[in-house]
């Protein structure tokens, strides 16, 4: 079973799309700069996406919506 659960993560970020986007971006940061970030206290995950999800659950990772980068396509 995935820990943390999708239900508990959606109480932090209510959009599944945003949840995936934020966690993927954070996982890339963790992968590309391993010396810059330390392993979170009590982390159970061994992969980068799991660590990112744990950070979202612990509310140590947040995001900001930037309306300037929103583009509409036809």
C-alpha cells in the first residue's frame, strides 16, 4: 500500500494533477542535487517520489500557483 495515502495527501493539495506535478518536480530536485538535501527524519521511502510525497504529507513542501505562467491553448 502506498504511504502516505492519496486521501491524506489530498487534504494538503486538493488537485491530483497539482499533487503529481509538485511531487514530480521535487523528486527531480532530490535526484539531481542529492548533496543539497538531507533525508527527512523518519522517512520510510527509498525512492525520490516517495520522499517527495512524505514531504507533502509533513507539510514541509508547499507550492505557489503563478498565474503569469498559465497559457491557454486552442
